[in-house]
C-alpha cells in the first residue's frame, strides 16, 4: 500500500517571520535604550535647554533615526529646531545604534565639558541593561 506524502517548503515564510521578529526586538531595545539614556542625563542634572536630552535617539542599522527632529527650550521660550539627516551605518536589520548629533554630547559623556563631570549616558544605555535587552529580543522571537 503506497502513500503519497506531500510537503511544502515554508523556508521563505519562516525567514520573513524571523526577520520581522528581530526587527521588532531591535525596535524595542532601541526605545528602551533611548529611555535609559534620557533618564540618566536628567537624573545627572545635565539638562539646561533640553537640547541634548531631546536629541538622544536610536536607529536600526541602515535606517533613519527614530527621532527626526527635536527642540531646545530656555526660560520657557522655544529655541531652534534641530533635525537629523542620514542613516545609521551597517547592514539593514543587523543592530541598533543609540546616539545624538549634539556637538557637546561627547563632553558630557566623557566628562570634558566645562559644566559637568562624566555622565556616561550613552555607554550606560548601551551596556548596563543587557538582561533587559535580551528579554526584549526573546519576547519578540517568541511572539513571531
């Protein structure tokens, strides 16, 4: 008695679902890292106009930044609006970048700015929350 067995190759669908899950996980990690960096800069008291804090953003590799523009305020008056241009380096979908385009940010991060010591808001956001980021990616993969 012969049986006919049919099969379907679902490789493409599985790969697309995995790529989508990784992208969702990276988005969640980027949002979390952005929040951690903004909280740290605020808690350190390194906020004058809000320009630096408002500029902190993330980008998925090969894509534009999450924050497209941001503003600075001083004395209740809105100052300039700043924008991002360009994309994060790297192969699309391969990682998350966190950063800022404010020229004095390295001074705040490293402690060479005239007003404050090192805050390490970006380093902390990138490296001190790995268990949370792992959990976010695992959750995304489980819900693919």
